[in-house]
């Protein structure tokens, strides 16, 4: 069974400077913090999320029946993989570099990896992609080629923090697939686990019914529901838009520093990117990562994505960049 590999806190706690996960460095969103503080945790939320589904449906311009709340993006990945398998699906396809939970979920329910998209019952897309932060190649063609017996899920975890360009799909194309939305990264509150999916316009009713039936009685707790309610507002949209302006500036500064020190940075349209360290560091990358972590700086090793020798870095603000830079430029021998 595949072992989960994630960025963020680990057995040593929360890093002082965490560049290993992709949360919005401008966060947390202040209004969301207030709403979470005031959330009513004394009572169960509505298990059907009736009001929330109406709000999210209006926000996206879809019917409420198409909104499927989820405990998290990862929970929905597990759930729809199981639903496709129970509907008779046998194969899954994903991009060469992708979030590890797609493959873990497929393995858990017996879906085998298809070599080509046309061979798969369940297909995954992520745009901007992880770990590269790039538009997914051939996504338009992939959607156009979808057959009625195929299910395509577009993971939009990083869409709100897209710093360049736009998703290439038209509204009609988006109506043909599942969209998975996880706002906690954009709001800078990854500790609140809450997400939702938007089902295709012409959804297979048995598949939708099975996806709903596989959910726990309460997919969302009070805090998750509060986060999603706060997300679908004009104030939150404006705050995230202002964040993107700052993140573009910070990203440019961060990449400029890396280039000056001999790092190579791959193109990215998101608030994160993949960087290759200079040979002197890359030759002993594991020891450097451990030494940096001991000094409070955590980066994401991309070996688990099939990109050994490269690191994923989230964009952070100037003060954090200064602190990180002091650590990255210290000789490993001087690190504890």
C-alpha cells in the first residue's frame, strides 16, 4: 500500500517557515478567522448541508443537486474512487506527476493504473498542476474526448491562487466533468478540512447517488461548514484577488534570489514552483533537507512525485524569505 506523503507539519511540529505546503502566504483570511471563532460547535450541523448547498450552487450558477459537500479534498478523492469501482469501473488514469492520494485511493478500491486516458473509467486532472504549478497539458482535448462511461475529476485546489493565465476550459466543458473545490489553501486555513464537488450537468444518476451514499452522516463539522459559507462571498473573493497581487510580487523576488544563487526554477503559474538546487546541494540533498528542517525551514522533496533532486517551494513573504535565505545559504556543517 502506498504511503501518504504530504507537506506541512510533521513529527517535529509546525515548521517556523513552511514552504512545503501551498497555503496562501497572505492568510489567514481575517473574516474566516472570526467566523470560525464564533462557529457553533455545541450542536450538530445540518447533515444535508441544505443552506450551504444552496449558497454554493448560487455562487457557481448551478443547481443545488450538483453540490456534494466533502470532509476534505482527500476524502472526496477516496469516495469517488470507491463509487466508480462499485459502478463496475476497473481502471484509473492520472498525469505523470500528481497528488499521491489519487493513486492511493485507486489502490485501496482495486482500480488499476491505465497507461492511456482512453482506457480508464476514472480520470484525474489538476490545473494548475501539482507539483509543477503548470496548466495541465491536453486538458481541453481530454474533456472533448470523454465518453459517457468515463468520469473525469478536475482538482481545482490551486485554481484560486493561479497567478498567471486562466483555465482553458469553457463553461460547457466544465459542465462535463466533476470539479473538486478546496478553499482552505486560498484562505490560508489548511487546518480546517472542508471541500465540495460540483457534479457534471448530465450526471449519471446512479453514480451521483452512490457518491452521496458513501458519505458519512455528517461530511462537514460546524467549522468546515462555516469556512465554506465564508468562502462563497464577494468579500472573500476580493481578499483572495488582492492576495494574488502580493503573491506575484513575492514570487518574483523569491525566484530572483534563487537564480542568483545558482538554483534553477521551473515555470509555474501558481503560488508555488519546483526548483533544482545547485550541484553542491543536490549531491547530498537529503542531509541538507534534514539540516534545514532542524533550523525551522521545511521544503517539499519532489522524489515522491517522480522528480528526484528537485524541491517544491511555496511563495512566502519578504520577512519569511529573509529567514529562509539565511538557512539555505548556511553551510550544512554549521546546522544543528
